[in-house]
C-alpha cells in the first residue's frame, strides 16, 4: 500500500492518496504564519485503517517543516495533537 499526503493549495486542502486514489482530505485556511485546519474527511472505505491519523501526521509535519503554526479548528486534528504532544508546540490560538 502506497500512502502520500500532499498539499493541494488550489483546493485549500491536504489530501491523502492511498494507492493513487483519494482517500480523504483536510480543508484549511491560510493566515499569516499559520494554517487553520477546519475540516477533515476520510472516505468511508478507509475509515478504521489509520488513514485519518496518516493524514493528520502528514499535514502537521508539512506545516512544521514550513515553519508555520497550526490552528486545529477541526476536532479530529485537535484530538490527534492531544494524543501526539510532539506537535503541541506548533499550535496557535489565532484562527480568525
């Protein structure tokens, strides 16, 4: 199984591709120095298989690598960060 998390700025979302098929996405808005993640959706056929966690980890790593912070307005992403404190330092409260 091949998993790829990629930023699709034209659609304002990070996408997870599994074996070249779209398995889910996380929508976002960009603010100066921060990415506001607003919604995450995983295709039902991929739920319970770790696709959501792979998407969350991939998008957070990419945001961190760009030197930006994240505003986790999406409950799924917020819960992922709670379970993975290595990402807590990049959380910003400015999602306006």
